[in-house]
């Protein structure tokens, strides 16, 4: 499903071009409850959200839905057996446990919850739960009396104190004809809650200011000088910083991008306006990320009226604009400063020079001469440098790179 087609009611799964579950490996564990048929829909919705899904079924689950259904929907073989040499020769229990970014068990039967609470390894799903380092989320589903039973309540409490996540159950009419608490949480909500597990709060309590996009330097009332920056990288950084728990101000040049949810946006046009907007809030900022492609020069004189076509050539006298990043980095009380460097050659040398010359804390450099990355495209590849270290972030969507970069920033910040 294209990004645009994902419903609004999934704000965590999809927001402003960002898919939290994109590329995530999810093991969907299905145990023997009547809601097993709903897990078929869950596979589809997780895949719509960009995840790769492998289904592991208990023996009980196979009495309700066939493995063939899940194989067809997930596009992967279904895993059912633990003590089976053929299965182990393929993707065995340890490999599956390592492969997963998340183990989501929906429905989680009372029996499975009890087996997990005992730490048993008596089938493939229970063994994967013991062997994985990925988060485990349970969506209990059972008759309301089974759910209220003291044994079930004590088992689920044990699992939660061990760090497993519980999604639901919901209240309402049940397959057995009763009404109460015990229904499996709605599929859309399970997808949403799964996405929520991937949102880190590394920058909780931090204030982040980000510049993005190009600037426009006026020549006359209808003409300007600008550049090809789309603003995507800066907007992706704003989104990733917000998801990491920061309070984010995004100072944007003229771009056609929606504001990421929860982000304060200030629109500016020229380099001078961008500098003024940055300076007005910089004293409160913990992290300053300069992702904008700010014009280095501006016309000295802006013509009051439209310049008429007359001579064969036209000369513009240009003056340097103020370097916003250098201005911020030279403050006595300065935030953690991150610069971007767009270069066409000698990437590492220019980036290292920028880091030292402007006394930055980090530089993210990209080679804009490479086709398909950098300016105006969805993808990028970055060489990230700081004093005493560097990391290559291979070609990926800007949204994904932004999340990696925010992680690197938060690590450097905490080691400062
Ligand atoms: C028709 C039918 C429906 C059932 N529905 C549920 C259910 O919704 N939740 C549950 O915990 N157990 C339910 N059970 C009982 C489980 O299937 C049984 O405890 C089974 O051993 C669970 O195995 P598992 O842990 O391998 O999934 C149901 C049994 C039957 C016969």
C-alpha cells in the first residue's frame, strides 16, 4: 500500500511519510483461541505498514486456522514445529529468535500465557520467547471468566514484571455469547501499539532546534536566488527528534512539506530571517541541527522594481550572508551543534575541516554528486563525523537515516 493510502487513524504507524514498522521483522505468534482467525487480518495490516512477518503457530492454533492461510498472507513459510530436524535445518528456533525485532503473540491463549509464565520451552513459540532478545507483546484473548481467573491474572502479572508488554484485552461481546473483558484488541490498535514499541524516548526533556530547506535571496520583487534543497532531511530530523521525546522547533525555508505532528514550525524566506528565528530561541536550545541549505551570498541591492531586460549581460554584486551555524557554535553557552555538509568531492576532508573550523560537535556529510541521493530525493547516504569517531550510514530513506542520526546525537550528547 502506498504511504498516502495508510489511514489517518494510525498516527504512530504512519506520520508525514514516516513508517515506523517499515522493514521491521515481526514474529506473529498465534495460539489456540477463537480469535486466531483475526490474526490473518493482522498479518495483512502489519505488512501494509511495511513489516516483514513470519508466523509461528502453536498446535492449538492449527485447530482453528490452517498454516496455509498464514503462509499465503505472510508470503513466508509458517513455523509450527520445534523438534523437527527438517524445520531446524531451515530457520530454526534460535535463528527465528535472533531474526525478530518484535515477537507479537495474538491471540495469546490462557494456556500459552500460563506456559510462558512457567518459562517452559515445550513448543516452538514458547522456546522462541525464551531465546529472543526482542521485545515480546501479548494480546490476550479468552472468555471473560478465564481472563478474570486468579491463575490467569497471576500469570500475566508475572510476565509483565519480566518486561513483556500486554496489549488489551478489550471489553465487549464475546464469541461464547458473553459480554465482558477478554476480547482480543482490535487489529488496527495492535498494529498501532506495535509501532509504539519502536518509538524511543532518548531525547525526552531536550529542546531541539532544526533548520531545513533552502533560503531565497531576493534580486527584485519577482526574482530570487535559491538552491535545490527539498527540506526533506531536516523535516525527517524534526520528526525523528520528536519521536525521541524532544520538544522540537523547525525553522523552515520555502518548501512544500507538511509539518511533522507535534513539531513547532516557523516559516522563513531569507538567510537573514532564518538567522533571526534561530537566535530568538537559541538560549533555550539543547541541540541545534543545521540541515538547511542557507545561501552563502545574497545580492547587495534588492531592486525596488522588476529589473527590465536591457543589456546582453547583467551583473549582480553579492555579499556574504552570516553563517548561522558558526554564529550559534561560537556562543559562550552553546547547544550541541550538528552541521550538514553537501559536497561533490573529497567528502571526508571537507566534512572534517568543517567540524574543526566551526568547532561543531558533529557533521553529517553527503555526496550530492551521487545519482539518486541527496538534494531533492527521498534517499540519502551519510558520513557522520565527530571528534574521535565516525560512522557511515549506508543509503536509505531519509526518514530512516534521520532516526539513526538522532540515535548517534543522543549517544554523543550523553557522553559529553
Ligand atoms: C472452540 C474453542 C475455542 C477456544 N477459545 C479459546 C480462547 O479464545 N482463548 C483461550 O485462551 N482458549 C481457548 N480455548 C482453549 C484452548 O484452545 C486450549 O487451552 C488450548 O490448549 C490452547 O493451546 P495453545 O496454548 O497451544 O494455544 C478454546 C477451545 C475451544 C475448543
